[in-house]
C-alpha cells in the first residue's frame, strides 16, 4: 500500500472536486516565496496532464492535487483541510514545518 506524503481530509477532497471542472483537472499546490512572513500557498486549477514531470500527483475518483516539485519537501507530513466561516470556505494546511504565521493568516515562515 502506497502512503501519500500529505493527508487530505474528505472535506478538502470534496471542496477540490467541486472546484475542478472535470476529472481531467487537478489543483496545483505551490509554496511561494512571498507574504509578510516569507511564504504563502498558491492554488491553481490545471489539466492533470500539464503537471510537471516531478510534481507529486494525488488522485481520487473525481479530483486530485498536484504538489509542485519545489514544494514537496515543505509539505511532507501536512494535512490539507477546509476551514469554513460565515463568510467563506477555504483550503487550510496544518503544516508542522510552518512557523511564525503572520497576522493576516495567509503567510508563514518555514522551519529549516
């Protein structure tokens, strides 16, 4: 049995599947070097066959994610979930390597 490098909750799988237009699409996840604390998550819906050669693909029946190859090491052991408030729902990472989150809640520093 293959172990995935990140855990994706059922709520996150449903959220992603709803946003992908077809099962040919996946959400590309990438950590950018920007934001008040140094890094932030970026999400883009792409065709699955356009993911990079070394990107980590995690698929399920009606959706999936591709983790950008430059971000994989920073996400190992993380959980992708959905946070819901009165105003919005959004993807949220519980990342053990993320430290020093900024006040805006969208950027973070990475432990070395």
